[in-house]
């Protein structure tokens, strides 16, 4: 099995050294033809409290259709997440699987065969975005932060707020209550 080389079209910066533009003019209209694809692109993406900043790897297969090509692909990247309850941060591998048809006429997302090439970057990024959690939780049992003192309740149960008679505001409360 031989992967085609995705040659850089604009070798200006490191982030553009590899991209996901694939030549497909020999596949269009040839239903019997297909080839594997593999490439990488540096991306910057934010969905709520999850960000991806770095390489996105795309691998899959492109085959000819009557009026274009059909791509099936897997996307891999490392996401940086922040727990919405306790604000702890961590990195986590994320994957997504997608499919995209490219014809000569752009679809509603604007994807098409242009100059005999397709750009897998857009569809791969779309699919990855959809798979990212907007409100990540580091553990489903995460207790979050104490709303009164901000303690991480996973580390310290913080049970000192039950009786507020010691609080300087207790005097005011008595005043309003009377
Ligand atoms: Zn948490
Ligand atoms: Zn507290």
C-alpha cells in the first residue's frame, strides 16, 4: 500500500509544510479508482472549554464517483480541555470519522473539486469540531468548586459554611429579619 505524498503548495511556514490538498483529477468519473490518503495540518480550534492547537492528522480513502470523488476519513488530534466544574486542565486524544462528497459544483459548505484537487482540511476540521465537548467534565463524579470559598471540593470537602452565625453578616441578617 502506497500513500500519495501531499506536496506543500505554499511552503512558507512550518504550519503549511504539510496540508491536505489532494490531486483527484484522475479519479473523477472513474468509479473503479480509489487511493488512500494521509496528511497533516496544524489547526487552531475552540469549542467552548475545549481547544485544539496543533497538528490534525487525517487518513482515509478517496474514490471516484460519476461527477466527482467521495472521501471517507478519520481525524486525530490532541485536545486541551478544562473541566467546567473544577477548572482542572488536561490534554486528551480526540478522534472523529467523517465522509465528504466533492463534485464540480460546490455543496452547501463550499466544498468542491477545484482545479482537479480537493482540500480535505475543511471537512476534517468540521468533523473534529462536532466531536469536541463544549463543556468537558474531568470526571463524571467531579464535585466542582465551593460556591462560597472557591475550594476544590474534590480535594477538600469544605464543610465550614453550614452555620453562618459566625459570619459578620449574621448581625445584618438579624437586623433585616426583625
Ligand atoms: Zn472537575
Ligand atoms: Zn467553601
